[in-house]
C-alpha cells in the first residue's frame, strides 16, 4: 500500500508513553504529507518511473474517483496531508496508559513478546527526556502550502501541526552536506543556534537497493544498475536498480559507506553542541 486511504496523524511527540520502561517516546518518524510512493500516472500526466503495483491498490489514495494522483515518494502530497489532518488524533481521548495497556494485551494475544529493557535503561538515559524538539522550518513551510487552500477544522489542525517536530529523512546524498535547513548540516547549524540547542531526529535511509520489493521507495543506491529508455512525455534515459541481478553488492556497499562517511563527518562537527538521535529506517531492515 501507499498513501493509505482513511489514515490520520497520531499523537504529538511526547515522552509520556504507556510504559516508559520500554518506550522512550512517541515521535513522528514518517513525515506526514510526504508521499509514500507514486500513482502509475503522476500529477503532471507523465508515467511514474518508480511505480509499484502496491501503490495502485484500492486502499491507496490516487486510485479512487476524483482523487488526484500521488507524486513520487518524498514529494509533497496535498490531498494526503488534508486527509491526515481531517482524521487526526493529536492527543489521547482516554489516558495514554489505558491505550498502551490495550496494545500490550493485543501483542500478547497474537504471540508477540514484549521485551523488558529495564537493565539497558539502568546503563543509559532516555535521550528524549528534558529536551526541546527541533521543528524543521522547511516542513512548516510545506504545511503552509496546504493551509492556504484548507478550510474549517482541517485548516486548524494543519496550523497546529506546523509546530510539531518530526524526523528528517537522510534518503539522498544531497541532503547531508550544505547550508540551509534542507540538509543535515544546515539543520544542525540551525538547532545549535537555539538556546538551548534543540534535539534533532534523523532517519538514515539509502541502503543499497532501497526496499527490495517496494520499487516506489526513495533512495538512490543500487547493488546493480540497469539503464533503459522511459517515456515521460518524451523519451528519457533512466537508471534503476536491477533487483534480479546476483553478486555481492560490493559496488553498492562501497557507495553506501561513502554516504555514511559523510553523515559521520557532520555528526563529528556537531556532536558536542547539538543533541541528536539517528534511526535506521525501520521498513528497510526486514527487507534486507
């Protein structure tokens, strides 16, 4: 599925969780409003070069009557963010603890285990506690684009979301180095200028071949590449991952190491001045 129909944004980031012993915080890791993947036909009428059949399911926005098609992964999807705001649950309707307890009971019922990390927490601290969370002005500006054409409660919710922190995705090499809050380096410089410096959360993506099945995913590093001509209103030469090729992925891993080395260089520059958390993109791990 992509851009699931009927979804809404969840609880605002907080350290008031159902069980602090095993859950440090609730946080918006996925950036609300950025497309999960494209429809077969893009908003400009061209065919999507990264179209995945799962994004054409009946549960995906862009497939229903009068629904605008979804743009490529990571691009702003105005129709989606307005749905997410219309169905939002920014605060718990009944205590956080009771809601969490129901989740734990469900996990137990379906055979999932809850890992007690008390021993680990004795050796460390919750990195979210006592911190002011960084709100990226680029995301706030994107929301502003949709606010200008929204109405009623949806508009009010979008305005409230402008002050909500979310993780910044490192899914492109160009998003690491450089000035401005569209790069990792620029974000950390901006966070360092706050008093006190604010906690920044990053999602580290770009594993070779992205998700092996989800062709619509963002990312740009391949184990093996194939080049072909694609019709996008005109014939264009495109390079994509060859998922069927064998081998050791040596070239892709070497390219990924360079990507990580750039991230490390920025981390070293700001490690002593800005609190930060890095999360390996969760969905890519089970698809390795």
